[in-house]
């Protein structure tokens, strides 16, 4: 019995299982079937949807739009506006010319306004308004403004000059007020010479302009005595023409450098020639 059992165990060990290849074959067939199923499923995908998805992915990752004629058009991503170029700096010559033209227009308008407010005097030949390279020149005969040998403004002159000051206050141009006399000498306690008379007359007009709203840093007063005559002093008509106050409105392309305010200190000798600061001499001044 024992020999028979051992012999049987040896026969089972030596026996080969010839059906094991079926397992491997079945696995291979299963995988092959799955492969063909996947291939079939891919072959039945909607080609249009596939290309839409493909183009969208390419466009998203590479920022490249891929379209085939006949396929749905894929909207490109919103375009980014290119940066605006920096504005070109203006030509210096063109800028200067533009400013000259604008300034010329303002000066012309101002000259017309001054002629309008002084129209009664200009028609009578007592005031002359001219435009030139230096700007606007307003020439006022001295007898319209002052009594002979005096530097106190007459009442009608104050009204006329205040009207001029209203025109000047609206602009920014520098203004120079010049006083001029004839060549006849003057010698009084208040005005030792024509220099003092011409300077005080110009200063009187400047002070009126300041009181009427014109900024003081735009104003300059200058006295020239008889050194800049317009005509011959050999006759009364020529001397009357040379006795004048000229208001020069200066034309400048660039802004003038600001002038600081100033005032005459107490005790300054110049105060002796200001109106009301010194008693007049008993001498009778000649006609001015």
C-alpha cells in the first residue's frame, strides 16, 4: 500500500500540464480585443469637435491659432493694444514761431482796446498809439496830463489813465512809462532840472496804474528829460510835441524775469522830488 502511494505521487510530479498556454492566450486575446475596441471608438470621434478641441488647446498653450479651411473659425484671443508712442517734442523753431504769432495777436487786441478807451484823445491828435517791433507805444501829450511845470495829474487825465490801466491789468506784458520834456531849463525847489520833472511825471503815472490794479513788478518808470526829442525844439510846436509821457508795452517771446517789489526808504533824498514831499520854490517855472 505504501509503495503504491509513493509511486502515484511520483507520477503526478512527472506529469506536465499541457493546458497552461490557454491562460496566456486568453490574456492576449483580451488585450487585443480591448485595443481594437479603443481604436474603433477613436475612429468614430466627431472630427469637427476633435479639431475644435485641438485648436483650442494649441491656442491656449502656444498662443497660435490653427484653422483648416472649412472648419469652424476659432475666435483669436483679445488683442492687446500696443503701447502708445511717446509724443514727439515740438520743434523749437516752430514753438517760437507759434508763441510769436499768439503774442502778436494779443498785442494787436490790446492796441485796439487802448485806442478805443482813448478814442476822444486820439481823434484830437493828443494821443498816438503805434505798434512796432518793441511792442505798443502810447504817446500822450504832457499838457493832457499835467499843468505846466507840475507833476500832479489833472482830473480828466486820471479818468483816461484808469481806463488804460484796466486794459493793461488783463495782460502780463512788461510796461515802461517814460517821461520827456523839451529843452527849456527848469529850476525850482521841487524840480532842480528837467531830469527830476520827467522822472516824477513817469512815477506819478506808474503809481496810478498800481492803484488801478496793474502789478507793480510789471512796471518801470524812466525819466529822459530832453535827451530823446521827437522833433526840433526850435519852435513852440516842436517843444509841445517833445513834452510827453510815453507808455511802452514791451513785446517779449519769453517770460521776463520777475522784479521784486521795492519802495523808497524814509529819509532817502529822492523823496525830496516826490509830489507833496517838498515845498515848491517861489520861482515861477517856465511853461512845460
